[in-house]
């Protein structure tokens, strides 16, 4: 029985991997938004040190190396294609690839000029990530995170129910700014990722994968459930993108000590 469960679990872990196979990004984002957030950072030194947490394939990691002229550590729970992207951009000497959990970062001291996390801080929780990673920033260093947020106070039942199930920690922009202040940061600015950042390199290629996999797994109900779940998320954004989205929060470490209170996220994808 245990062997059968292990086989089933492995098969559907493989389905998840197939769903995301070959995607340029593992979540919403685009180069223009990375550059826009980076332009909001003031006074970064030449050769700045940047840590990209939850980097995934690392397109934004490569972009950060180009923009900063400095050294970037791309950090993720699994080995990704970042090394290949860095080599293709002739940036292997300035991009270091590391594998590990964001819950236990293997760094000490105030060593980074900026910490970056596009679409990944939800794994540890917005507040917990801001607080746990703050000691790694140099004085007045920057924290930049894109994070799922409500864009309006009144939200229809469908997206409200979906995110209550999949990411119950979602809250408004104003609430996230208050969390950031309590975590020991001042807000430099914030802006919403445009819809193209969801579609071009993420949802559209993801949807192409789903169409292929429906045929491959047409007789496998468990696999189809996973495939349909991914389609449900895409369809939800088509209908309700006015109510939620990824927001870039550009924050600067302040002298104020963090307020002691954690609000961890709960969408378990690491």
C-alpha cells in the first residue's frame, strides 16, 4: 500500500513538473517591472551585492546583474536553469547559484545592499520574510518583493473564495505597507505588475502545456484534477484581474526595530 501511494504521489509530482515544464518564468513577472523597481533604489554602490530569494529560472536575476553591474546570488529550493541563463548572458562570473530553503538562509551579517524576491515571499510569509531577512541587509539596504495583494476593498465571492483556499494571507496594499513598517522598513514606493507580466511569460505558455497534458492524461482523473486546478487559476485571473494582482513593494531598511508579531503565509509550494 505504501509503495502504491508513493508511486501515485510521484506520478502526480511529475504532472506538476510537466505543467510547468519549459516556462520562461515560474510565476508572474517581466523585465520591465524588474527594471522599474530597480530604478527606484537610490544610492546603490558600484558592484552592489544582491540576494535574489526564490529566484526560479532567474530571468530577473540576470536582469539584476545587468542593471547593477554587481554580484547577484540566485537562491532557490531546487536547482533551476539560472546557470544556463547566466552563461548565455556572459554573466556567470557575477551570478552565484545556490540551492537551499528560504526558511534557513545560509548567510550572516549585514552583507547585502538589496534583497529581491519576485513572487516568492508568500512561501515564508510576507511579514516573516521581511523580518527574517532584514538582518542580512546593510544599513539603509533595500528589500524588493512582488507579492499577491488585493487591489480593491470590495472583492467578488469567486476570487475571495479561491484565495481563501489557496493563499488566505492575501491582504490589501495598505495592510502590506503597515506590515512593512512594523517589520522595520520605510516604503520607497510600490506599483502593480501589469497584466502582460502575468500572460506573456507565464499564463499563456502554461495554458499551452495544459492543452497538451489533457490529451496525455485523459484517462487519469487525478492528473486531470491537477491540470484543471491550474486552468482554474488562469480563468480566475481572466475574469477578476481588476481585484487582485502582484504588487512590487520597494522598501528600505530603517533604523526602527521590527515590531514583534509574525504573520506567516500558508500557500505551500516550496
